[in-house]
């Protein structure tokens, strides 16, 4: 299972694009990169997952370079409700996920 | 659609008392099931996971245990609670997959446990 490193916290303002970068230097060949969002007193919620290049859904985009040693979660035009902890994970075929402390994103008006 | 239930939502227990937290999943079969614990201000710690009835893998040595008596039921137990067992307990499920590393897990609402 890949060990991931991401910033402890980030600040942003409403309407801005936010990019959260995660490093995973020892990512395994069969590991996907997955991002979760967690609000206080709730369980994490899956946001997006990718293996290589770019993945986009209705919530976010995920950029993974060719060497796969890092990834960037991009949240377009954040709002106050995007204030949450964001986790970057690399997982294996057993579906065991290792959550770190994540990145606390604080969006201000 | 699939839903996951956990109960109770909150629990206050004295040190040394037993614990039983229950999790059930609806709308799917043969799920992988997980128990996590989150201490205040910390990330999630994987405690147990199960790939089938009676099959439990423990990730962290502690005074907790887990059981899976039915396909969609996962129980977390303790014979004697410690102060350090306080935290937010989350149950999660994921679909059974083979080959592809698919990491989408679906979490329940959680149980807030306070040990006094």
C-alpha cells in the first residue's frame, strides 16, 4: 500500500479553483489513486479515482503524471460547503485503504 | 440502491464495560466490510476488514474484536473498554471485485463512542 504525503491544511476563497497535491513515491503498479472528502462527524465520501493522466467527473478533476509519483485533485470554483478534509490514498487489490491525516481545506467568503 | 446502517449513533460507556456496535448493509451481496476508528482530529485507522462470513482480518492489535455472522452484518465488540477506545467508529463496505484495484468504499453514519 502506497504511503501518501499531502499538505496539512489549505485556505481558499469562494469561487477560486483549488488544487491539492499528494505525493506517493512508492506507488505500486496495480494501485489506483483515490480521493475522499470528509465533513465533521460524517464518514468519508468517495470523490474520484484514477490510474494515469486525467480523470474528470461532476465534482472534481484528478491529474496524475506519467511517473505516477504524485497526483493533484482540482476543485473548480469552490464554495463554503467544500470546506472539509480531503484524503489522498493509494490502494491495493484487497481494497484495504490507508487514510492519513488528510488536507483540511478551509473556504472563506 | 445500497444503504449502510450503524447503531447506536452515540454511546457513553464506563471503563471496563463491554461494547457491541452493529453494522448492516442492504442492497448488495458479498460485500467487503470494514471497521475504522477515528480519534479526535486524526485520520481514519483501519481496525478490521472482512471478505466473507466468518473471515476477519485484524489490522491493529487491541482489545477489540469483530465478527461477521451473516453476509451483510458486521459487529465490533469489546469485553472491557479502555479510555483510549473513545472515538468515532465507522463501518464501510465495498463491492467484491477481482483483479482491478478499485478503492471506492461506502461509509455508514458512524458511532460516536465516549469512554469515561
